[in-house]
């Protein structure tokens, strides 16, 4: 979809709408060029979860979940490595979320 004279392109598959303002949303959905979007309470923008009341609760919950998964991975690989291998692998494994996967490259 192009919008206005500047030719801005909007990906309707990734578009989310959130009401930021006092009171309730003016309606339940919004329609743009035939596509209907429901208003959401929380959306993810550039890796940060934002809620319509601007609290960071949703972001903190997501980060805690990510940390628990990382710790579960540490517990799993600890059973297969001796202490020296584990200590040298730990920095690589903890950096893995930055690169997308914990199993990238050789950990052993």
C-alpha cells in the first residue's frame, strides 16, 4: 500500500495498531485499504514490548522468560561438559541470543 504523495509503503501483514491516549479506544477495529486491524494492548517495536498504558510489564515478562530459557540451556549443556569446557563455553552460549540461536557454531 502506498500512502500520500511521499510514496510511503506499509506492510499490511506486519501492521499493528495500539491506542495511546486517555480513555478507551474509540472503536474495536480500524480499516485501512480494506484490511481490518484490531487495536492491541501490547505491541513489539524494535525489540521492545510497549503497552497502551506505557508500562514496561510486558517487556519485563518477555526478558525474564528469555533469561529462564537461557538458564535452562546452561543446565542442559552442563551435563555434557567437564568444568573447564563449560567455563570456556559459557561466554559463547550467553552471547548466542544476539546471533539468533544457541546452537550456532561448535560449542564443544
